C-alpha cells in the first residue's frame, strides 16, 4: 500500500486491498477504525475519514460486518463458528457451553456482544491459551433467553436501576420511569429485559412484578422463587377449580376398590409435614408371613387430564421446599386435605401390596386402587422412640416393619447400592422468618423404614410394567427414574484426586465401582476430608432423570425403578399412576413421544427446584450470621481453591470463605498437588481439615455470601 506524504492522501484501491487481506487473515477478531488506522499508519483526520468510507463500502457490499461500538469484522458464513449456551459470571466473563464439547469456550467481557446468561449464541474460537483454555468471541446472538431477573430497585430523578441478585448478571438493569409500574425505592422487583443496544453500558428493562420491601422474609423467599422462574402463588382460577372438587367417597368408589380400612395403617412423616401422601399397613396372614401395603394418595382420581389443575401441575412438575415454606404443586384443597392421608379419615389410594416372609422374601404382589383408614399419624421422632424402646402405640407393626426394612436395606447395599447420605440443614425460625438456630437432621431407622418400603414399591411397580410378559412383543411406554453409570473420564479424575488423601480405587466399571465407592465413603466418615470427597463423589456420578427409556438405576443398583410414591408433590408420579391404571385395565401402550417430552420437562424443573432450595438455605445461613459480624468462631477448613479457603464453622456447619486477597500478611498461593494454600515467604500452610479461628468479615444477603478472615 502506498501513501502520498505530500498531499497526506491515501490510495483508495491499495488501502481497500490491504484491508480485505487483513480481515481475511484475521477473520476471528473484530477491529475498530482506530485499530485499523494505526496498522495503516494513518494519523490525519482526512485519512481516517477516507478509511471509514472504505469500511462502510465494504460493509454495504457484505464483505465485512459492523459489530457495533465502531467494530468491524469479516462477514462469516452462517455455518462458521459454533453454537452454544452462555454461562455468565459475576465479572462479565462468559463461558460458552457447547453440546458435545468437553471444554467450554471462554469469552472476555469485551467480546460478549452484550450476551446474557442462558442466551444461545454463535461463538468463534480464536486462540488457545497456555493453560489449554480456548478463548473466543461471540459474533451473533442466535436466541435471547426469556430469563427474568430479580433485584432491588434504586430510584433516580426520572429512572431507576435494578441491582440484580443473581451472580449471573454482572450489570445493573436500567428501567425508564414509564416502566417502573409503581415500584418504590428499596423494593424487590421482577424485571424483564426489553433491549440492550450495543451503544449502552446497561441493559434496558421493565418491571413486571413487585415482590415487596427488600429484606422482608416473604419478599426474599418470593425473590428466590422468581429468580429461578418458579411460581409463588396459585391463580384464582386454579384455587376456584380446586374448591369445586367434590371429595365425597361414593358407593361406586367403594365397589371398584380393594377395601383396606380394617387393616392397621399409619403414616410416618416429619413433625412439620402437612401433606401425607404415603401410608403403610401390615397384618399377619399366617405364621411367618405378612401382608404389607404401601398406600399412596390417589391424586389422579381427583385431577383429570387436561383440567386447569392438571395443566398447572404439569407446568410446575414438582413442589418446591424452601427453608420456611412449601410451594406445592397442587392447591391446598388437594395437597393438604383431599389427598392427604390424615389420621382417622377414609382416603382413596393407589396401593402396592406384598406378601412377605420374615426374611423379606416376596411371595406375591398386587397393584391397584384401594380405600384405607389411617389409624395413627407418627412423626419420625415418635416412630424412632418405639424402635429404640420397643414400647408405644402400634409397636408390633412398627418393629416388624423395621426389621424387614433393615433386611431390605442390607440386601440393597450387598447388591451394589451406593450409600450417599448427607445430613440436612434445618433452621429454628421465629414468626417473622428470622433464623434463631441451625441444626442438622440425621437419618435414623424410622427414616430408613419409610425409605426402604417406598423404594420397594417404586422398584416393583417399574418391574411390573417394564418386564415383558409372555407373548408381549414390545415394551410398554412408561416413566422411569434412571441413573446412568459414571462417565469413565469423571471417574478417572476422581480416582486421581483421592490419592492426595491416601485413598485408592482400582475398579473401572459397573458394580465393582459401586462396591469400592461404598468402602471409600465408609473410610472417610468423620474425617476432615469427608465433606469434600463425598461432594466430589456425588458429582462424579451421573444425574438421575426421568425418561421412557429404561437403563436402570446405577446408584440404587435396580434394573427397574420409577417414582410412584409421591404424586402430591411430583408430577412424574401422577404420570406413573395413570399409566399403571391404563395397563392394569388392559389398555394399549401410551404415546412414547408425549411422555418423553413430559419427562424432560419434569427433570429440568426438578433441578430448578433443588437450586432454589439451596439458595434459600444459603440465604438463611447468611441472615443468621448478619448480627455476628466481627465475632470469632472456630472452624475446619472444608475446601481450598486458587481464590480462597473455605471454612465450615464447628458449631453450626455454616460455611464461608477467606479470600486470598484478604490474607495480607504474606503472598499466598494455591498448591494444587498438596491441596493447600501456602505463604510464599513464611511457608505457612493451610490444608483440608486444619482447625482455624476466624472472624466474620462480611455477610452479603443479596449475593448469599459469607466472608471470613483469620482472627490471629
């Protein structure tokens, strides 16, 4: 390219040729006019205007694309690059999750093209960093996520900004005055993003719901639900439809059902439970043989396919359990009244009934609709007292069932079921929702009693439908709960990781892995590394999902498994009830595609509900520590990373982080091989299981984060 120094003009033809070649050779990046003029060594205003004109012509001709913010890039074919989903971080850096690729593509904030978390984008990788991370640039937003955001409104003169709670949104959302919908300063609101021009720093949104005053308990719990796009109320139409349901048990109902009202029957549930969807019955048939009934609320008797209540339940797919409340899948008239197996009331059920000897061998099974009468409502604590003392109401029934449950449990683990059991955090909460204390609920024999008979019913129902009968050509469509084998790659990473703590696993696949995993979980019990290794062990496993394609349940070591026992709170159980009834009546196989779509939706909603539950626990833990800023506690190091040390407090089990940037007595670095944080000068080492004294530094309710600092 030639430039006439005397006239300070440029040769248009040569400059265009240079730019075309330059863009072709650097087709993965975008450049500003300033970048290009610097490369062309053009510094005059006249020269810059000439280059700008050339670029505009090239853009008009479709050779390059204007990327916004004055950037230009070679126009790429639609097939160029890869399509993925944005996983945004609080810093604005995005990771693009591409289906079928093991490694995500990192995109710096300046190259995100204003993409938002959950957006489907086209990204072009342009380099591989030394650490193996692939970096790219988003070149197109294929489809915007419909995600709504929750945050606190801060009002200015003629507009507002919403400070978003989610770490997945690094920017505040600008809301014009006309779109505030009457929301007041300091209120939590739900916002929908309407636009984000490339020329603006912040996205533009509108308020679509006002949740209440920030900091109020109801507001914050509703905010968590809204953040995960979960419902927090029923419409009047749904409640009205529920109120109109007639709960009368008719003569026809009695005639069509097996009458179990005279059999000793009871429920065992948490002390604060309001919906009782399962009951057990037991009676002796002859010496050494028992008839045991697993009775499940017959929800589908009241909720008909296609009704407004069924449509709502399909969409919700599950009840959601936050720290201080349950957001039911079904309206209260159904969940807490008609379908709740309350004591001293006749109830309609769908039951699995087994004849079982004293070694828990099953001689006969029966599935069908029943009518029952629950004689007693036990809490887990009530039943546990009977088990431990051998005294109390219905002691013979409870002790017999407990003995059988322990045999079933022992046999299940012998066959390769994995013993993943974690204590559950619970809170004592006052009338305003303020947490007063934290405690951990442990599984005892009364819990195991219920668990084993629910597992038995779920397994046997799945076997009944799933196993081909004589003369049956094709498997019938059914809803299974499946759990795949762990991926070989994740398993190898896990096996390598645990060697740092002196543990080893040699098994490669199938039940041998499960056997060694159980041995490992037993060996780490009560040790400093237990929490970390057990969490990583769970993450090594595949996720359990609903599907019509049965592959068995690896974690439970069952060839057939479904969810039959909780139709009040899980929609897949309602689908199972309907399919089982259809096949018991001799019906044809159901539409597989329809049920598979329902399974996928239910699996996704289950994940979302679990995330909301964890968020509510984190919120209450941070709230519990709000008045303890500056207080000193003893804790145990529960994790170490390149950015900080995680400490679990001995008294409450609450976890917070000591950021390495707050440790200013030395330069600390993460020693990955030793799984420690080490001071470069002092060589002071912090490793998993170490006891440390900390002070509470910060408690951020909005972000649900606790920051600690070393107290010495």
